[in-house]
């Protein structure tokens, strides 16, 4: 099987590099999967279509006028 894939003819350094690359790819996939899982748990709050009106407080002067 190694001869068919070409791994048999690789040197130690090349085999090590290939193994490191494969580990890095697996780690990257796992990291992306975890990120998607975390984002799936977050549900943003619903926004209302009309902006909320701020209540205006009456000042002492306005209360006296009434």
C-alpha cells in the first residue's frame, strides 16, 4: 500500500512533514466545528421594527405650569 501511495519512497523528514500537515488539518477542522457549535448556541435577541420611545420626564418648572 505504501508503494502504491508513494509513501515508501519518502524520507524521514518528508514523512514527518506529511504527518504534521495531516494533524494540523484535523485540528483546523475540529476548531471550525467547535466554532460553528458555539455560534449555533447563540441566538441574537429579536429587534422590534419600531424604535422604542424614551419617556420624557417633567421638570419642576413644567409641573408648576400645569
